[in-house]
């Protein structure tokens, strides 16, 4: 093709430019879909329950990811502080993942179970009351805003479309029982989503306020499950190097 | 616009032009790239070729080129060699890195010592202080604060002589390992507001605050009698019972009520009365499953050394 005809034809120039710059993306991204070792095989990772999923939505809505990463990198200092490095498998049901790229606050990939529910609630309402040197803003409205879960089924159906194994039919439910156990599989059934959400919020009462299901219930439920799904004591040191 | 035929040397500068001519005489020089840039470009190409040989690089089918660089580390008791990657690099660093090895030696030393030896051994203690300060910052400071001073009304101060659950190394270790659930019932249904005030007066009088003596006497009867039954946990002498997490109420060290911050006698009494009315429940999480034996030991020694370890 003549150089001149490319330079003098804007449409052609755009198409060829896109073709050239997409090579980099294609080479880096496409193989991830078919290389065997992209996502580790690991027990325990499961989709979020409806309540946890709503908490995750609030996490995203409030922009927590702008200051908090969810990615423990494979360095000694990070392992000493946060625990085992993050696995790709651990965010396989995250759409979109919350790895983040900046740590103004600490990494949250393994924050689940680290603090009590009361601590999380108090800290979200007024961080400085617990950590005077913190610069995190407070989120007091989470404790007073009732959680809107009227669209939870639609949200789960949307996630199902992008690959999260929530179930809509008996067959899919049975498959989940096989894969995640009956107790979890029940939580992943879209047909019972609302009951499950209400049930979990009432049973575990994350925000210390049994009367209302608030956004605080949801976000604390989400925070408390982060990084807790995999039992790393079941694997040898260096086992996960296999998948690199 | 012109074509190849018009390409000629610019007479004045002896530089080739692209041959394009606009508006009759407007031409475009075709200067060669600067040498430094061109060689820099070739260098990056060579770098890429070498990099591809050494490190994992190109996807092929369902696998990829792994590169010639390898890492050897130990896995499950066996030596294992594999292509270079950050996870293997970390495994190797944890096993053989200079600082990791030194740290492990110290961890083993401390793990093998009893508390008496650790607390007396300057070498161990300096390691414990350095390491446990980091662990404390990660696991404990969120509640007990970076320095261990806690938050009045919420989380215990670990720097003073006041120990709800006991301040010996064994008791501290037990607290760390299995957690604690502190509970004091609220007395709103048991005592009326006068009685609450009387109990508050009595407790404050034990700490030499000025209160109405009649109130304090009445409060003592409630405290040590069946009306309040406070003695069941706090003891007849109000010295507390560490097995119940019931604090000593006579040492003027207040964890849950801001007695010292109160501005007047009446406010002080009101704060204590309100506390007795509402009761309290506090939880310290268990760390047995989250921290290694050595870490629990070091945090115990560290907390013990912060202030009034018993």
C-alpha cells in the first residue's frame, strides 16, 4: 500500500492505526483465556452471597478502591504484613475486580476476620475515633441508610451472564451443591436471593442494629469475607508457583 | 502535492526532501534520525531479544516460552527447579534470603525460650520489640492503638497496671490465643436511678473521689448484697476477678468510663451510673489460628513489657 494513500485517507489511517496498536493488547490479553495455568485450581473460592455482593456494590459505589488495593503482591514484606499473596482464583467472581493500583490506605485483600464487626462499623462511621492518625473519611450514612435489595435478583442475573455460577434452575442448583456444598449453594440460588439476603443480615447482624438491614450490614459482610475463602495451610510453600 | 519525480536535493542545505511540495515552494526535509536515537532503538530491540530468551515471554498454544532462567527452591521437603517467576522467587527468598534466614534464626531462638528467658535476654528482647512492634501495628493497633494506650470507653489500655483478664505472661498468652468475651449486664431493669447513683457513689468512693457518704453507704449495700450482686464478679472488696474479666474497681484506672475526663463530681457520678445502667459487652478476637506460635509468644512478651506486666 502506498504511503501517500494511507496518509491522505483519514478513515484508512484510523483503521490501520487501531490494527497496529491492538497487537499489543491481543498478545497480552488473549493468551490469558486459553493458557492452562492462568487461574490456579484452588479449593474454597466461591461466589459472594447476595448480601456480600450488595456490600461489594457499595464498596465500589463509595470508591473505596481509589485508596485501598485488594492485591497482596508476592514479596516478603507484604506476606509478613498482610498474609499469603493474592491468587487470581480469589478474584475470579469479581466483576470488576478490585485489585486497585494505589494504596493510600492499607491493602484489604485479607482484611476479612481481621477485626470484629463492631470495629468495622465504628471505623466506617468515624475512623479517627479508632485510628487518630488516619486520614480516611467517615461513612456515617451507611449505618442509617436502609439497604436497597429490591433489584438483587437482577444484579445476580447480570453477574451470571458474565460467568458467576449463580443458579436459576434446579440443574444449576444441583451443580452448585456438588461444587460448593449445599449450604453455600442455597445462597447462590437467584430464586431465593431476597430471602437469603435478609436471612444472612438478620442472622449475623453485622451492624449491631437488628431492626433494620442497612448498607452497613452489607459492606461489613463483604469486608469480613475478603481473603478468607482459601485455606492456605493446606498447600505447600511454593505450590502456587506452579501456576506461573 | 507532487510525486517521486520532484524529489531532489535542496541546493542550499544538501538535505533530501520528501518530494512533497505545497503552495508551489513549500517542501518537507527528510532528515535522517539522530544517531543516538537510532542506536538507542536498536539497543531496545536487542534487549527484548535477550529478555525473551531469559524470562517467560511468548504464548504458544496453551502454554508459553519459559525462558532459560531458573529458580531452585524447596517444596514439601524436595528441591524443585522451575522457570523464573515471582512466586518461586518469593519462595526462594523466604527460604534462603539473607534477611529471611536471619529472621528465622531469631524466631526459632525466641520460640525455643520460655518467657522468663526471653524477658531477661537482651538479644531476644530487642528482636521481640522490633518484630512484635510490627505485628502489633498490624493486628492489635486497630483497637489498642499504635502505642498500646487503647481508647477509653472502647478498648483497653495495655500500658498501665490494669488487667481485666490478668497480666501474667500466661494470662496474656491465653487472651491472645483464644480471645475474650467481656460482659457486664445492664441494670436498667434491676436498679432504679437512685440505686444506680448510689452504686456509682460507692464505686467512686473506693477511688477517693468526693461523693455523698450516705449514697456511698447505700451503694455498698447494693454492691455487696443481693440487690445488685456486683460482688459476684468484682468481688466483695471490688478488686476484680480476672477469670471473669471483671476489673478491679479500686485502682482509679478506668477503661470503659471516662471518669478522669469528667469535669465535675456530678458528671463523674452520672457517667458511672449510666454505665451500670447500660452494661457493656466487649470482644477480643482469638488469634490462635491467625498467628504463628512464635508470633503469639513475641506479642505476649511485647505486651507484657509495654507497661505493668505482672
